[in-house]
């Protein structure tokens, strides 16, 4: 079983490395990190990810997974990446994403008519790509599985593992990784965090990556998704 992640420059590394750690334990799985070249790709955490395969090497994976991050618009503007994703997604058994990777799936035409989720701050963009937005940690609609923001990628991975190999396998992998979350603060969603913290987060995000939303909209419009 070939599992292909689509890493890119300025991605949120946990969007990919979290699910990859779990999915690599799927019986019979081989995990690949597919890009246009094997050059290292910088992440938003200050270290780089080294791809293990090119688009030509893995044309038809069984599972394709797209992470999110600051560089989402750059992927949408990369014709080679989008062509590979559209082709891989047309034949894959499972087409999946974590966080704003759902917007890349949508831009490749792979979420039209499907229920999906993404990071709460970008949720309103799902409808632009013909998806039906759902507020949930993980959404399964036929062979599309999408995870919410960043840490939701682990819940997403366990949900996908259960769908592929059964709940017993998923439970055993969960136990092995001692995934038993008990966060010290109850601020992991806008509803729990409150309006003031949400506003401060939005301001900090805009300062860290100015123009990010405008770049996303422009890239989507270039691909014919006018919103």
C-alpha cells in the first residue's frame, strides 16, 4: 500500500509528520514524500523535510494526503504539483488532507460535492471549491477524509487507519503512541478560546504571514474558482 504525502515549502510540519508517524504503522504500508524534486523543503518550524520521491516515481498511490501551511497558495500556483495531485486523486483509494491542505485538494477539483473540514480560520474558503463545509475534527465522505487544523491530523490518521484496517489496528497504534490527550488549557477551538483570544490570534497570524489570504484567493481565481 503506497501512501503519498505532498510536502511543500513553508508547510506546517505537524500537518504531515503527525499523520505520517501513525500511518507508517499501517500493515503493509510504504510512505513516500512526493515533490517536484528531491531538494529539501523548509517548513514553518525551522527545519526542512527531504522528499523521498518525485511525481514521476509515484504516479498512482493508494492513499494521497496533502498537509497545509503558509505555502498553500504556492502549491496552487505550481502546475506540476496540481497536475500530479489531480491525477493521483483520480485513482487513489483514499484522497485526504489535513488543515489547509483541504484547500489544495479543492483547487485540484477533488472536493466538489464532498463534505470536508479544514483549519477553523480558513473554513469559509471551502465552499469556494465546491465543498460542503463541516465543523469537525475529522470528516469522512465516501473516500475523502479531511482533518481540521494541525493537531487534528492525529485524529484524522486514526480515523483513516480504522477505515483501512479496522478499529482494532487503530486502537493498537493509538496505544503504542500513548495518544491520550489531556491539554493543560481548554482553548483549542474558537468557541472555547473566546473572542479576545481569537482576535489576537488573527492579528498575530496576519503579521506573521501578511497577504496570505489574498494570495490564496488569487491562486484560486487563476484556477477558475472565483468564489
